[in-house]
């Protein structure tokens, strides 16, 4: 059995630092924790976070595959999506859909084809 000491950290391939910051920082509200480059003009490897969620973004070829996906379980999905749409990000207007009687979801895709699917469990009233 794997016993994690910290939550898993998704790693996404990016190709343009400015577009990545526009999407992850300006639109989704992440903070940049750190950036690393072996030299000034080399590709970046960085960590962004929001609350207890951390994501690594990399420009390094071979670190991961563009077009990856991560599934996150969140609270208050409707409010989150409403707040994202209020920002007026010109490339995306996510909606919320019911997956089944127990789950609803939304998704956003970054400029590099990486997809973040947001799920929220639907509470039952006991009936």
C-alpha cells in the first residue's frame, strides 16, 4: 500500500509563460510559489498553488505530455464557475452539468490543452 506523506501534485506541460500566467494566475487565481531555470533563458519549471492544491508547470520537453488531465473534487462548484465567468476570460465560459444523481462537474482547459475537471458530490436529503 502506498502511504502518501503529501497530496499528489499534477504536472502540466506549458509552452508560453505569459499565457500560463494569464490562465492559472489571472483567471483561476493561483499563486506562483517558485520558479526554477537552470540558466536565465532555459525552460522554466514552477509550482503554483491555491489553498491546499499545488500544480507543477513545466516547459521542459519530456517531463509530461501536453493535453494531460486532472480530476479535482471541490466544494461550491456553482459559485466557483460563476466567479470564473464573471472574470470575462475571453477563451472560456465553463458551465456546470450533472454527471449523475450523485455528481456534478465542470471543466476548464488551459492554452496548452491540459484539462482540469472539477467535480462536486451532490448531497442527498435522505430520501
